[in-house]
C-alpha cells in the first residue's frame, strides 16, 4: 500500500512546500547579524535624500492617458504619440500640468533637503511655470482625475550580504523617464548586470550550446537580449511585478508567469543546483507551478500574489535571483532553454484568410531571415504574442494575390517592416536579412 505524507499548513489546508524545520532555518539564516540592512541616504552627504520623482500613482494615470489617446500599444521606451480630435488640447494641458508639478516637487525637494541639514534658503527659488488651470472635462472622463504627476520621495538603500561574503546593493524610488506608464512599485529596484553583448564568448558559448540553441537562434536571442539585460538582471518596479534574467522572465501578479518555467527547468535539470541557489534561501514553487517563498522576517510560507510581493518588498529574496544569475551556469542555461521554448516564434501556428480561403502553417513558412525572426521574437518577449503578424500577412497576401505561405516568403521584408517594434533589426549587420520585395511584372497591353 502506498502511503503519501503531506504536510498541511494554514486554515485553508494547502500542502506546505517547506517543512517547519526548513522555514525556521531559513528565517534564522536571513536574520543573522549583518545579513540585511535598510538605510536612507545620509543628509550629510552630497546626495540629498529628498528627490522629485515619478510616482506609481502618476504612472498609472499616464497609462490611462495613453489608452485614452490610443497610444497604448507603443513600445515602453517610446514617448506615445496620440490621436483623436481632442489630443492637442489634452496634450497641452498635460504638458502644463507636468511642468507645474515638476517645479513644485523640485522646489519642495530643495526646501526639504535644506531643512534636513538645518539650513535656510539663501536665494529665492525658481519662478513657477503657468498653472495649467482646470482639466478639460472630456480628458477627466477619459483618463480620470490625475494625482500630482511628479512626487517628493526619499529613496532607501538596501544591503544584502550572503554567507560567502558577496554583497548585493539596491536603491528604491528609482528615477524614471517622464510620463513612463509602467511604474507600479516605489519600493521596486532594478539591477541589469553585464549585458550579454559584453560577456566574453568563452563564457557565453557553453551556455547556449548546453541549452541546445543553434548558431542562428543564438544570434537572435543575443540580439533581442540587448534591450532586456543580462543573466543577473532583476527588475521589481514595473508591470511584470518580478522580472528576472536576460529576457526578463516575469512572475506576473499571481506568481504564475514565465519565470516559473525557468525555475522548473532548473529544478528538473539540476535539482542540486536548484536547492543550492533557491530552495535553501526560501524560494520554490508548488505542484501547480505557483511561486512560494518563506518570509525572511516571519518564516511564514507565502504563495502566489503574497509571495510575489514578498520578493518586491524584501531585498533578501530579490538578491537570491540576482545571485543565481551571476553565479549559476545551470540557471543561465535554464534561462536560454526557456527563452527558446517560450518565446522563439519559428513554430508558432499561422492562420490567415485570403479572398475567403483559409491558409494555415507556421511562422517559419514565411519568415526565413534572422532579422525577421528577431523582430517577432522581440514582440513576443515584450508583448506576449506576435500579433498583428497574421493581419499583416493577410494584408500583404491580398495585395499581391498570393495563395500560399511559400509565395508570401518572397515578401517577408514588407511584412516585417510593418511589424518592427522596439528595434529595427532590418538594419542589423550581424543578422541575415530578407530579400528585397519582388518588383511586380509590368502589365503588357494586349491591344
């Protein structure tokens, strides 16, 4: 007879991932003297503590504004260009409101920093820009009532020291691009680490080979990773919630995102390495593939959204991910394997309707160049899909009266040109390029 022993914790009867003894040891480790320190910048230093920064509330409003002006599908790195009959009036008010709030926050920071040092202002401050006046009623209806678009904050500094002596440092309340629409957590941090393009080939080649990437896939993954980060990249401030690694694998709000696939890959391929870099520090996932962590302060086992917020709030857990990306080759291999399996678009199914007929196949039936594949890979990494690939393909096939995907391959360049997202890989000198679009044959007059 098979006997299964399941440890159960909490009022909900959920099976525990960590035993009571494991949780106690994890908490004891994290609370050893010198392990974790949280400070604010010293007022005696040249770096004044008070800063004028974009806040999460303001960022959410800018996200609503982007949607109101039909600019929500722009890449995050691009200043949205809106449309609609009211856009110019709205934009005039938003610019004036932002300028006024920025002036108020910067002046407030100066006053607060002087007060913190026991000093008084010797010169009058900058004159205020014109007040923006009342918000246009239709903008209020479309995007809601905005908070101050620039706020006053004190960034905090965090230091995490592991038992091997390695130290990891973070600062929150990051300075964001003006009108950045994706900031969600003021306590979030960002560390990008060495980009893949800056790592020596002898360090990268074994990783990509172990992950089973062929030379072409290798080039494409590295090209797109330039916009994401390095193996040890950590980002806990934006709409990915917790984003890790060279493609920024995410937990998402519920702890079920692509990062869990990376952890599962590492745990399956190298369970000893997984225990060494994750489980012994209180990070794992349950049998549903949902993130589970041990709160370093309370030893409570947290699951899903609570676990995600624990990683965002407690930099001890944040540092576990960065350290694994820096030191663990198997974790790097798991990142590349997951990127290839989860985001590489070559085998994505394609279905289009042309002149009333349905044509099916896969992306690689149409896209043969490395540049074209990189454009679609970039979209899938950043937006979760290759849309609107099928719509563009249908448009081009209709335009040239094409009947098959094999015929559409000759027009790959025109298709990809319409799909370029964060970077135009059609200008790359290191990736293979699609051929020029065929010139239509001249129409011969039969009369």
